[in-house]
C-alpha cells in the first residue's frame, strides 16, 4: 500500500474581478484555509481494477470507475472531471481511494472548488508520476470547470491555488499566463477576509450570463477580447447598448485598477490601495451587477471602521466574501465590530477567515 498527500490553499482575490475570462489581469493571494487529498493505492489491486473511492472529512462518500465518469451535479464532478481529462489526454491512472479534508468554506468565493481540483491533481501527479507542471495543472483545473462541471470560469482561481505563496500576491496576466510575485507590505497592514454567510455558485446562471455579455460586447466592438481595450478607449463603449456598455466599462476600468494597485503596493501606498478597493466594489455593484445588498452592507460597515484603508467584494460575487486592508494589528478587533454590526443590520452571521 502506498499513500500520497498533496495540499492546495484557497485564494482571496485582492483586485481584478471578472477580468480573467476577458484576457485581463488579476491579483490573488493565498489564504490559510486549504484542501488536502491523500491518495492510497493498494498493491493487491489488479491493473484492470479501475475503481475510485472517495471519502471526505465532512462524512461525504462517493464512488465511480475510471472511464465511466458521469456528471452528477455534486462535488464528485470536480474529481471525475480530473480523471476523465487526464485519461482522455492519454495519461495512465490506476484504481485508488482518496481521502479529502478541507477547511475552505464552500460557496465563500474563496475557491473551494479550485483548491479541491488542484490538491487532487497534485496528488494524482505524485501517485502516477504524471509529467505535468503547475501551470498545466491550473489549465486542467479550468477545463474541469468549463468542460465537465459547466461553469465557464476563467483561470485565476486554479493558477492561484496552484502557484501562489503566502504573503505574496500573484500579479497574473491571464492571457499569456506570465506572472510576478508582489509582496504585500505586511509590516504596515493586515488583510481581512470575511465570509458573508450567503453562498454563491459559479455554475449558476448569473456567472455564465456575465461572460456571455462580455462576449456580446466584443462582437459588437469587433474585437476578440476586452483585453484589447484600455481606459483611453472608454468613449468607444458609447456605441454599445447600456447593459453591455456597463459590463465592458467594469472590465476596462478594473484592469487599470489592478496595475495601479500593484504600483501602490510596491510603494507601500496603502491609502491608494484602499481607494482602489472602494472603486472596484462600486464598479462591481453598479456596472457589473454581481453584488447583493447584504454584501454591500458588509463592505460599507467594514469601510466605515477606523483603521480600514478599503474593502470590496472578492471572487465571483452574488454572495461570498469581502476582502479589506486595515492598519497593522487592527484586523482582529475591527472584524469583531464588523460581524456584530452586520448581524444587527442583516440578521446574517458573518465569519472571519483571515485577520492578520
Ligand atoms: C470566480 C471564477 C474566476 C473569476 C472570478 C471573478 O472565482 O472562478 O475565474 O472569474 O470568479 O473574478
């Protein structure tokens, strides 16, 4: 019997939302919460045995046969999608059982699914000696979502879960997949991540609708991708119908905000980072329409606290989490006040995931 263990952390996106499937730029970093997969291969199993047995620390169980992967609409699809794509590309896998343990809350906008895909792919890579680099694992993770699960996500989450390191943000060009590590100036600030308690889902219709709207905008503008335009091209958007104009305007301005945030982080100019967070949230709420009233409240309550540079919705939206930047050593006390005020205003319980 041989066992192989691999881990992938969840991610929080600092800025650059809904830009990845438009060929744009993003700035995610890891969170302490992670998913860990332990694969066991029994020596006694014959080479014809193709069974996969799954168990999770949340008492969920699953089973399927390699070569017989079938969409179920549940968490097992992320794993079935992985083995199907690997085998379809000609790589050999044998029977195994997998134990999954995760501390990334599902539906929190912090990439619980990418962390599951990447930790599983990393464990399979080790167990079956697969010749796959970390970037290739991210590409496969995205294909699992696009081709098997039915969520037309970009590649940010999988790249972050596969490559990002703690304390650094991954400044990623999602078209070329080139990236630079940007140090978060932790001697001057804390990062705060709060889960609103209202779950979101990327495979739900709204996410795919936003993507389709961006494609429609490109078609009208006769370009391949919104990446081709920058802020100086904003007047060009006037020819679009109002909704498409707003969606495209978010993407163009958000890309610019990613570059400005990177510059401000390098200069330790946290007030500017905070202002960019605020602008990003307004753009997601008003132009891209991916926020919900409870998240707006959570952002507003957080941004109002003394010592907060800025706060915004993070991830795909329609629920999920917010990210904020605070003065050093204040995140913990601020988060307690925020959760209390949020509960009073909305009746929902928020959870603090990162306060450091
Ligand atoms: C989800 C998707 C990502 C990205 C974000 C929004 O997390 O998985 O690809 O599009 O939403 O920035």
